[in-house]
C-alpha cells in the first residue's frame, strides 16, 4: 500500500470512528447537543486534531510532567502523567466545541465528561485500529476498482 493511500485510509478510518465517538458523546452526555452536520463536522475536526495537534500537545505535556519528576513520589508522578493526558483531551475537546456547532452547557458535563469519553475512545481506537483500517482499505480498493 502506498504511503498516500495509507494516510487516506487512516484519516478516513479515524474520521468515521470519531464521528461515532461524537455521536456517543451527544447521546450519553445530557449537556452536549448537536445536529447531524455538527456531529460530522466535529468528527472531522476531532480526527484532524488527533492526527496533527494531539501529538504535539502530548509531547509538551509529557516534557512538563517529567520536569519535576525527580521531586515526586512514583504515585504522584503517575497522577501528574494522568492529569497531563487528561489536559490534552480537554484542549482537543475545547477545540472541537469552538470550531463546530456542538453546544455545551455546564462545565462538568460539558468539559470534564466528554474528554473522559475521548480518552476511552482513544484507547479503544488503539485496540481496533488495524482491523478498522483493513476494512476501510478494502472499501477504498473496491471503490477504486469501480471507478477505474
């Protein structure tokens, strides 16, 4: 598979997965609302932010968390690392809310719970990424054969 095709397949698979994640957030979290187009847009923004912004934020947060590591106990260091990961998810969620028509009401239900859902979703995606990308690649090949 060419590198361009690989990137297209990964971005499409991630976007479809993220649309489902945003749909789940809207259905599960009572203070988050959005129409179909808003959820699709949020899935696209979430996919782009996950690919290009999340790695940079994660590196920055990890560097900051490790800066004071020698002065902390192992348990405190794990807590700081978990808070850094959560902070990255919060920033990504705030970007999604600001750049789309997703409506959020209330700080806890709107800005604490959805990032927790994102963390779970990122973990699930890491577990199923190979299988999901294989299915999207198969669909990509079938569409390519029909077009040519």
